[in-house]
C-alpha cells in the first residue's frame, strides 16, 4: 500500500473519536476487558497488514533501543531504591499469574498497540508531513490520558490540580514527545519496550514504594526527557551533515549531573529523606527559632527524643515545633508535654508518640520566607474558594 | 563499535543490579518496612477516604444518630484541604468520651476514583490504647466489606463502634478524656468483576 496522508488523517480521526467516546461513558468491565483491548489490538493488526514496511537506519535503531533499555532499568532501580527511604506497601495490582495475564490483556495490549499504531501512522506519510502527524498523534494520546471525569462536578484545591498536572499531564507530554521522536527515527520498539517494561514492574512486584506524588512525577518526567536528549544526540552524531559544534552542544551528558542535583534538592525539600526542612511560621520558639527560619528535622521515634529537645509533631492539618518539657510513659505509650520557648505556659494537650515526626537538629536563618509566602498565597486561594463556593 | 559496547555493558550491569536488588529485597523482606497498600502505585490507582467519613452518636436502638459536635470528636484525613476530596488511606480520629461504656459511631466512606476495580482487604487500627476499643457496630471484631469498590467514583461504606471499654476506669490522658487513633484500609485489584457495578453496601 502506498503512503497515504488521507488514510492517516482518517485513522487519526477514528482514534480521536474513540478516545472521546471512551471518556464520556462510565468505564465498566465490558469496556476494560473487551472493547478497549480489542479496539487497539485490531487496529494495530490492520495497520501491520495494510501499511508498507519502513526502512530505518539500522545502527540508529539499535542504539535507540539500547538507550531505551538503559533508561528503563535506571527507572526501575531508582524507583525500587526510593522505597528504602519512603517505606513500602503491598502492591494493589493482582500479582498472581492469572492477574498478570489479565493485566497484560487489559493494560499491556492497549499500551503496546498504541505505540505501534503511532509508528505506522507517522511512517504512512511522506517526510515533510511526519512531524505534523507525530505532533497531532501526541496531542490526541495526551488528551486520551486525561481523566476528565475526575474534574467534572468536583471542586479541587490548587494543590490537587498541581498534583494531577505534575503526575499525569506533564509526564504524558514528556513521554509522547519521546515516543513520537523514536517513531520518526526508529520504529515502535523503543516506545513499546519503555511502556511495557516499566508497567510490567508495577504488575509483578509484590511490594511498591510509598512514593509521594512529587517523586513519581519527577521520575516519570525526567527519565523520558533525558532519554529524548540522548537519542537526539545519537541521531545528530549519525547524521552526516550535522555541524560538529552543534553535536557537542546537544550532548546531554553535560547537564546530567545538574539534573541529578536538582532532583535530589527537590526531594530533600519535599521531606523524602530521613532529614527534612520545614519553615517556621510563628514566633512561639523565639529566641531559638524565628519566623522565616528553616529548621532541619531528623525523623525519629519517641525513644530518640528527651526533655529539652525541640520536636516537630502533627496536629489536625498542621504541624507544631516546640520544646519537650516533660516526657511520660503510660501503658507503654510515650506522651510529651511541650512548650514554645516564648509562651508563658505549656501546650494545652499532651503529645502522643504517634504524633511525633522528628526533632530539630539544625537551623538556617531567613531561608524559610519564600515557602511562607507561597503558603500564604495557597491559603488565600483556598479561603476564596470556601467563601465563594467555587 | 566502542560506544555500542559501552551501552551493552551498561545494560548488563544494570540488569545484574536490578536482579541483586530483587533478590536482596526477597531475602531481607522481614527487615523492609512494608505496611498497608502502597501509595506510590501508578496513577491508575486512587482509592481513598472521602470527606463523608464522620463520627456520629449512637442512637438508643444502636443505629446511627446525629453527627457529633467538634468537642465530642473529629476526623482528619491528613491531606484533605478545605475544598476538594481527600486522597488518604488513613484517617486520624480523635474522640472525647465521657464515661466507661460511652461510644460513638465512625462511618467511613471510601471512594475509588482510579481506573481499575478495587476491593477492600482489611482495616488496621493503631494508636488505640488505654481503654479505647474499636469494633464493628455489633461489638464483634472488625470484618472486611468485600464489596468491590468500582472505579470512576464508586464508593463503599464501613462503620465502626468506638467506645470506652467499660472495664477500664481511666481513658485518655490526665487532663481530659480524649484519645486519638488512626484507621487505615488496605485494598487490592479486583480482576473478577466484568459487569456493571452494584453500588454501596454498609458493613453491619
């Protein structure tokens, strides 16, 4: 079959209509177990039979697959190791053999078929239209990824929206850019390897890390982005007409250390490590801790704190940083009487050991102000929503 | 050729590292801190307590009464904001009970806004001590509501009796009869259901 832009556009519209229909009705067993896998599977088979085989640069294709394999292994290793910091929980997926087969059918088939279809559609047009079709398909796939039902009829705070955008939309954009690029310069294999192997880990591991949303959002965005940069660099090297300086400029190895440092700094700020920073919001602990200071908290248990230590403990919706003035034990549980240094009297309620987060081991002056200003903005926006009902 | 060898070697090293991690985790599984259902599973999973999780008085016939005042008890869902839904699998419950045998009813509403069916596998209560007991509404040990919490806004309700053990003379700390505990639910994927959902069922 000759390349046909018209056929490609027709199929893209079919995919768009299907994606739209799948969002406007309730996802039930029939859709998940029958319609969705069959639609994507059947479409990919039709395209495999009817569309001509493309010829790619074999060396580039091999290199891209190797880079992708490295990226997938790094992703899984970083994810597994993170559990040592954030603890593990049982995997909600059904990890039995039958469960795995079912998940491959309901999730794996659509994932792989979509990437195959992307590759076939992009390569069914002439070179000058490849990028346009790649962009259109990427946009449609991103739109299909969004769960519109979550937002219709619900009111969300700013933070919830930021979480969803960071966890779903931004990683979807990063992956779709990567997979469209590999579909142009290689074939469907890199995208299928990436998607299938990273998901396979979720389907078979008996335990998974209790990763905060920020950690998974960063991983899911940064790794496809770095992989994209490496593949682009590799492609430039193998392209005979590329200027040498341009090739050097696109070498992602120059920025990898910086990216790693930034990621570690973000994770530290989010409290994912055994020590974490918090901003002091009030002056109750003057002259030890002032408003706007950063206190470095070491996470610990009740046995590790004593009278005189400054601790952070949980209350309903916020945390408090005060000094322990008395430590008691009742029926095996520890209780603490705490007091702010500047307050005249101890805190009204005793602190149960379950409320303990950690103790202050270090302080840094003034660095906490930006976080306090941001928090003030967030609180004001939420109050507006409460008052207006929006 | 050299660059290709480097990548191949990197793949082999990483694969061995991954295998070593998997074997290490299996060998040291008792030392790993594993509790509850992982909150870091992929974005297809979102099963959580909702703001409908509240404390109620127990009516004379044992049924659910009016919602309690804040002075009697509160429920905190951790990451809940003033507007919007919570996304927590753990609820922190604080109760003020007045005398031995005093009780309130905790009604939890669990919602599944993910894209896969889920079923409850258990509840875990921690931090309850010093005279506080948490049971099913019939005073039996907590049972699991095995109904499937279907995806896309399917919900499931479970009730618990929170009472001051009448064989224990003291309750709470020295200044008030107040105690706090946490209740966490665990869930897993349900791959058995293939038809349209039947909705809420109250655990009694």
